[in-house]
């Protein structure tokens, strides 16, 4: 056993959780890094309520809107909900571990191990959908496990609510039902389990029906975008993408955690008997997304929810059998936490960090240019750039437009604030474009003269003025 059970040792573990929280708060508060394009896009969504947005379900925007309406629009407040969601998830995992009759000490180690995921150290500084998906995925597993231990309509309803909230965070919550089907194969009382899963499914369907109606009313735009992410129209069967995805999975948690999980398959029968619940809610997801990575491509975070089950298994095994390796894993996680926090506070002079600085100055530059030239529109050809300027240049938001070629809108801004070539002919326009020259389509169709061009390479865009 890793550590003898005593209240003093558990207090130290609670203290470690508090220290991790403080390090992340300090890093985020003092960071000079500005918002990413996706973060700015989520913030813009949060400025008005809807049941869905172009590329994502609405929960991330709702949460941002709640926090910013109370505390303001600072970058710290914008990003803080992600950090908070991860700590709430660690609390849920503590209780999930207890639901498996694991002791307080092991349950605290599960919370700490999750907080020290490499991906969590990064994700805590970025507002995105994944922290909320992980929170509600873990909450769903907690109340579903309680429901399996002690049948109760209350726990079925709570499970349904958290599954629905997970869907409002990200469509990957569909894995809950896929994994539940796999769990049926491992369960003796299949009839009761199937009944409970069907009840949960229909309650969830009712709870997410406003979003489903929104998707239908917008010509399935979110579903189409999600389908496009699978990229099945591109070159299929890519070994390089498969290898890249597999390697990336060792850095979601830590390499040790995933290695311990994989190692257990040498004892397949005993392994499945001991960890049937955790396997059902992890292995099918890993297999499915790994297959997707080979068919076309897959982002590393697409399998993130699987690592809840993976980590529960690995922590249980490490806690019981491998003291030194467990301590090494914790040390590794702490090292990455400190490294990330250092880079967040004092960013190195390299490309990924440079692109997250300078937008405030760029916004002042565009504001001065617009007022000097008295332009009619400020036009963009890249969703990341328009999102950031919507955040940093609110006084000009009415002028900001996205260049549309009249086809199916390719992003939220082309759907919401499009402008065509016909709209800007004979107008004074500032174009902020992604590449060093405006698109050929623009140059061939815009019957005006380019008067001004300036690179802003640090922020990855160029500025042109036409009249």
C-alpha cells in the first residue's frame, strides 16, 4: 500500500490540492497572454443567448455569459470557468472513487492525479468546451454508479440531468450511451440495466430538445460542422495520423497512467472482472477515436473523457502496488504544472506565445486607421481574426464584417455578419486578411485601388485599405 491511512496524511493531500489551485490561480491572474481566436469566439457567443451556435452546443457561451455579466470581461474572468470546472471535476472524482468503496486516501490521490494531467495543466488556462464536458461526464458516471449500487429514481434523474448538460457542453457526451451498451455485456442483470439506460436516454432527449430544435431550424448547421470535422472526404487511411494520435494520448494524462492501463490487458479476464465499469467507459472510446485517426484524422482531445476511466484503473493499481512509480507520476505532473505556469506568467519569445500577445496594440492600430481613413467596413477573411477584434475593438463592432462568397457559411461569423463583393464595391474598406496578399477572388472582383498595406506578422494577419 502506498501510504498508511491516517488523518494527518490526508490533510497533506488536501493541502496539495489547495497548492495546485493557488498555483493555477496565480498563473492565470498574472499572465500577459491574450485571448485565442476560439476563446474570443466563445466570448462573442456569450454576448447573446441562444440554444446553439454555429460549431458548438451553447453551454460554454452560457457559462462565460454568466461569469462576465457579474464580474466583467477581463481575460482572467473569461478563462476562470475552465480552471474552476477542473477543480469541481476533481471533487466529483473523489466521490466517484468513494462510490467504488475505495478509501479516502486513494480517492484524494485520484483527485490529485486528475489535476496533474498534462492536458489539465494546459486546459486550465484556456476557455473551451472540454473542461465542462469532463465535469458533467464525471458527474454522470458518479450518479449512474450510485444508481447501480442502490436503485433510485432520484439517481436516474440526476444522471439524466448531467448527461444532458454534457450534451450542451459537447456532442462527445454521446459516448455515454455507447459505453453503457458495452457495460450491458459485462452485467448479469441486463434487463434492469437496459431499462435504466432507456429511461435516461428519453429524459435526456427531452432535456436537450430545445437545442435539437435549434439545430433543425438552422438547417443542421452544427451537426454538419461536426461531421465535417471527421474529414471523411479527404484522403483516407493515414498511418501518420494514427501514430500521431496514439503518441498524443500518452500526454493527455501522463505517460505512466496510460502505460499502466494498457499493461493490464495482459491479464484480460481478471482485469475485466475487476474493472468492468471503468473499462466500459474508457476502452470503447479509445478504440473508436483511434480508428477515426486512421480513417482520416482525430484531435488528441477527442478521447478526453476516456481518461476518467483509464485514470481510475491506473490510480487503483498504482496505489496498491507501485509506491515509487506513483510518486514519480505525481512528481512528473507537478513539474509540468510548474513549467506551464512559468510560461503562462513569463511567455518565451516563440511563435505560439507571440501570437497570443499584441492584439490590444493591433486593435488600437486598426481603430486609428479606421478613424483616419473614415472607412465604411472592416472586412475579414479569417474567423480567428474577426473573433479577436470583436473582443478587443468593441467600439467598431458594427463595421466588422466577414467576407462571404455566397456559398454555405463556413463559420459563425459568415453566417451572422456576412458581406459580399457586391456590398463593398465602391466602398472604403479595411481588409484584415490572413495571408500576405488578399485573395485572388477579392483582387479580381473589387473594382477599387489598394492604397495601403501593412503586415502584422506577430498576430498572423495583414492589413490592406481599398478605396
